C-alpha cells in the first residue's frame, strides 16, 4: 500500500509554506498566507499541505498531462486563501478525470494569467510585445502576497475596478506608498497584457489615475570627496566592498548594473566598459576613469578567474536583487570609517538616510560640480531626461562653491591597490 502524500511545511518570510511534488523531481513551494503565526498555525498549515499534496497527486495522475505552470497556479490558489479555493479544486477534479482539458488563455483566471506572465510564458508567445523582465521574481511575489488571495480565482473577463480597489483596501497599513504603488502597477500590468497582446479582455478596467500617488520626494544624500576617501582607506571595511563603493561613486552605475558587471563587459586594455543589458534596455558604453581602469586591472590580477567583477573572497556576488542587507551594511561601514555627518543618517519627513543607491547621486553631483556636461553624465548613467539630472544641480553648486574638488583616484585611495599600482 502506497504512503499517503502529506507534503512538507517550512516557516519563513512571515508565514508557513508548503512544499509538494509536481512531477518527478519538480517541486512547488506554496505560500500559505492564511497561516502567518509560527506556533499557532502549524497544524492548520499541515492540514493545508496535506490537501495540496493530495491535489498534486491528482494532477500527476491526470489522463491528459497538465503543464507545470497550470498545476503550480492551481496549487497556489488553493494554498493562498481559506474561502476562495472551490474553483481550483473543481478544476483539478475535472482535469484528473479527463472531463476537461487544460483551459485556453481566454478562460484564464487572473492568477493563471499572472503566472503565465511572471514565468515567461507570455514573453515566448508574444516576443514582439513582451520583453524579458529582470524584476519578474519581485512582481510574482507582490502578486502572490497581495493580489492573488483577493482576486486570483476570478476570471479575467469578470475583473472590474471594484476588484482592484478591494486589493488596495486589503493591503497592510504598514506598507510604504512606493510599495502600494508597486502592487497597483503589477496588477495594472497584468490587465494591460490581457487586453493586448493577449486580447483576452476588450479593455483594461483600470482607469487612468488608478495608481496611487507617491509622497513628496525626500532630499537625497551623497558623500563628500573627503568622506569617500575615508571610506576607501578604511581597512576594517572588506576590500571587495570598498572597490564596489568606489567604482559606483566614480562611474555612476546602478547597484544592479554593478552587481551584474562581468569581466566580459570590461575592456581592461583600453579602459572601457559596455552595458548591453540594463534597466532602460538601451545599451551604453563609455571610457572608464583612468584610475578606475587601473584599479580594476589590479583587482583582476588579485582575483583571477571570476566571471563577475565584484565578488567576495568566496567568489559570490556582493549584492543580489532584493537584498535588504546591502544598505544597512553600507551605513555600518560608513560609520566604521568614521563618517558621522548627521544628515547622512537623518530620517525625517524631508530626508531619508543615505542608501547604497546614493553612490549614484554622489557620482552625478560631483561630476556636475566639476563641470561635466549633462550629455557626458547621461552617457554613463543612462538617464533619458534632463529633468532627472537637473535634480542634482543645486547640490552640485554647493560642492563647487565649497571648492571640495573631485573624488580621489580610486587606485590611490584604496591602500591595498595603491601598493600594487604605485
């Protein structure tokens, strides 16, 4: 007699999650959003995991093969809600008995279509209109956490503005305005794609102006040249982080671009860099600062055969997408270097503490203060509008009036590299 499937459960990320087998060695992790308490909800999570495992068995035994994405969608819908899983249970029953074939796109629920988008299935179907999205994992998480539990089981053609408003009303009160806007954006994006190119619905039910307004933008912070020099010279901060920080402040890359930068993107002989894949999908290339090129040559000689430029001693990337530790660690390392200017750490209605991303602001501000043109800056940062760069001009005038000068040569400011290149 075969053992009854029960699935397994793990608690992380603020709720229980069930792990069930889809087919062979393929596993599916289902977030049990209705089981947020580690101790009190454990038995409830076990019961839901057993239900999911039973349904996965039915899907594996279906007369007609059920695709992994559809199976995962149905299981996610069952796992994410206490009172909205009758439809996916019935769908699984019909699929397992052969009463129904996997549904065509036109009869998809919101969640089924959403998973088709975040999994890349829609991109392969409509390559001319849907491009690869680097933030697909984050979009999927927002949909799974906030949207699917409310409207995931509703057919796309039945979605109305009231459904979308219900999602927004149920968002946790502690979410920041930017996060609320992100949730609304991914929900709107799913419906936009359902309208075109998928043509499942005749119109997007969300009107112009649906997206929540962001709060007034806070003042940004940046490092002064002497603070940058103190950070790069602080041996208590690991060398690989100082190299990353110095490079970002001198070349203006986004943190994601610097994290993904490979040696294949860098021409060390000529001192140039080319970013083919980036946030704006517009390839750009430029000549590195000579000191940055020298620093990278020294680092390459020290590190050897890593694929990526900025890695730790074990060869692992220094920062990853969605890494919430990067900015707190950056602030701690600034303090370790004796950088204690109060406004760098101030949090108020008008100011936020310095972030790793603000090394990009440092780059733009110092470049403008040293009379670099807007075009010169934009070639390196990828900014598409003058308005974005103009935000930094007031601070740049302050730096120029104070006579703070340019950032020090990176290969001279980092003692370990100075010993090699001098």
